[in-house]
C-alpha cells in the first residue's frame, strides 16, 4: 500500500516514535505509538500497531524473552505487509526484511535448542545480534526505521 502520505502529513508523535525506535528506546517507542494507535483510524491504525509490535519484539529480545520476541515479530510482519514497499515515506520493505531475518534466526536457534540465555544476558543489543548471527548463520542487526529521504 504505497501511500500518498508524505513525511509532513504523519503526526509529530509518530516521528518521536521513529526516533525512539532508532535510539533503541523500544519501551518508550511502544508507549508513543500505542497512544497514536488507540486514537487513529485505518489505514494508520494498523501501520502504527505493526511498528509498535516490532519495537516490543526487540524489547523482548533484549530481555531474553525469545518466545515473546518471536510472537511479536511475526504479528508485526504480518500487520505491515499491506504497507509495502513504503508508507508515509517510511521504508517498510527494509524494516520487514530486517525483521524477517531476525525472526528466522530466532526460530532456527529455537529449533536447534540453542537459545539459552547465558551468552546473551550480559551483552548489549548489538552484541546480542552478533551472537544470534554467528549461531544461526543469518545476518541479523538491530532494525531501523528509514525514510525514503534518508536513503537518497
């Protein structure tokens, strides 16, 4: 659902949520986007919800809650599908690619019973992604929200 929405037409609080997401402040991002989500109508309602679900997935991952991370990555990915390739100038395709890689790596390690907490619990989020990448052989990095303008 490529939109006619522009960067300027999305509410300022949405951009606060984007900044929080990109600063890895996932709990704050959830709160910001949840407030927008609760007050909005479609098509923005599902768009906000999908992004906040991915933010919560990353929050769960950073706290070694693998099951919660996998569930919310899956829900966020499904919810954002209709907004491909971009919405409101946000590069949804890139976010979904990064999120799918993350989910695939988690699922692979879970299937191999390699998702023990020990090596992850003392690592920061970037280090956790590196451990996940090494163990799964799937390149994983912390997803970011990018706009079309930031890519040009």
